[in-house]
DNA sequence: CTTGGAATTGACGTTAACGTAAACGTCAAC
DNA sequence: GTTGACGTTTACGTTAACGTCAATTCCAAG
C-alpha cells in the first residue's frame, strides 16, 4: 500500500468532471431525470454558460439519490435527508436535533429492514417447498 | 401450551368477517384505497348484496399488499407476486417456472437488502460521529 | 316515518415523477 | 455552410395511486 492510499480509507475516484449524458448513461437514467432532480433542488451542478458540469461529489450524490429511490423513498423524503446533513453543526442544540432526527430515521430504516427480512423469509420458504415437491417427483430442482 | 396451539405453529386468528371500514381503520388506510385495490384485482372479497365482506384470508392478503407497498413495490408488481403463487402447481414444468421466478425475486430482494444495509450503516455512522462531537463538547448525547 | 350511519357506484380532481416534443444555441467535422 | 452530436429552456402529456364529491341504497333506532 502506498502512502497516498494509506491515508485514504475509502478509495476516492479521481476528481473528474462529468457531462449530463455521461452520468445518465452510467446510472441508466435520462438527462431529463437529472435536470428534474435539479429543479427539485436535489443537485446543483456548476455551470459553464448554460451547460451543466458535474463534479465527483455531484456524482456520488446522484448515486445516493437513486439508492434512496430504489429503497422506495420519495424525492421529497430524499431531499429532506440530504438537507438534514447539510445544516450547520456548530451549536449543541443543532447537533442534538441532528442526532434526534438521525435516530428517528434509523428506526424507520430498521422497520423497513424487518419488513424486508420477513418478505425474503416467505419467498425462501416457497422456494424450499417447491424444491421439495420437485424432488418428491423425482425431478432435479436445479435441472432444466 | 395447549393441545390446540401445539398443532398450530403459526397462531391463526379466529376466522372472523370484517367490514371495509374495520379493515381500513386497522391498517390505517381509507375504504377508497381498499376498493381501488379490488378494482386492480388485488383482492376479491365476498359480497352480500352489494356490501363487501372480508375474510381473515382477505385481511392477511391486504396486510401483505401493504407490506409490499412499504417496501416500495408498485401495485402492478405486487399483483404479479400474488398471482405468481396462485397458479396451478400440478405440472413439473409449472413448478420449475415457479421456482425460477421465486429465485429471481429473492435475488431482487437481497439486492434491496444490501442497499438498505448500506443506508443504515451510513446513518449509524453519522449518529456515532455526532454523538462523539457532543461528548467532545462535554454534552450528554442522550440528555435533553 | 324519517333520520342517521355505513355501504355502494360513478366521475372528476390531484400529486409525483418523469416523458416527449418544439425551438433554439454551440461547436467540431466534412 | 450545413450536418450532426450534444447541450439548453419551455411547456404540455402521461401514469400510478389514490382523494373527493355527488347521488343512491340499505338498515336499525328513535
């Protein structure tokens, strides 16, 4: 391990600049979607004239947004969560509030996780039963 | 444990009949929503004249639908999943197909779970950092 | 008998999250 | 100089998932 990477726990990707089409391709969405997220205040890329220029930070942020979407959060909720950690952390009162909200959100996420685990368990159950049934009929569950 | 419950691994609730308003209250939704789900073919309650009568089975099914929604599935997806296990399981080919789809779905769910775990980890990280910061300032993170 | 509470069926309204199309600017390539 | 790839804004269209409201029925209570 080099000295450069030794001080860097998470491997950052080189700080590039991305076009809107580039990000759209990478994340499998359209440019329209990215502009829409900007309208909604979720990302604020630099501009060079009218053209949008996205930093690595913007890219990470976009990835975060999309993961939130995959988890079923609305854009409004995602915006709140993003804003949450953007606020000033100078005062003790603000830190307490941030802590409180974080905990609330974690509880929500863990409820979701319980739902998800239950869902997975049920489907695995079905898988097991069907496999069993197939074996009972002398068929290989993994065969074609 | 009594003989009655001993043979019953999962405690079934007594087979009652529910009104639409009753179910709506219980699940925190409106009757309109339940009727809408029926229009979409997600539930098919009995009828007594025009009035809908819901069985315990219908109730479980409704709960399942709502859990699916909490997980971010669309009604169309939920319908597919419900229909999936409704199909006939007599033929080996059908069993194989069911098994295949189950596995595909389980993979999807486990991807979601990975997303969710990552999300949770990040927020716990924030919680830890903020707690640390508060302690550094001589404030109790759990105090008021 | 009528009054009130719960149910029903339309039918139209609404919000979120984009899609789609029109009209235009910019720049490098041919 | 025009063609084509990429970018822009403005604006209207669309789908999902209900909300809302009107008009009606059914039934038990007073």
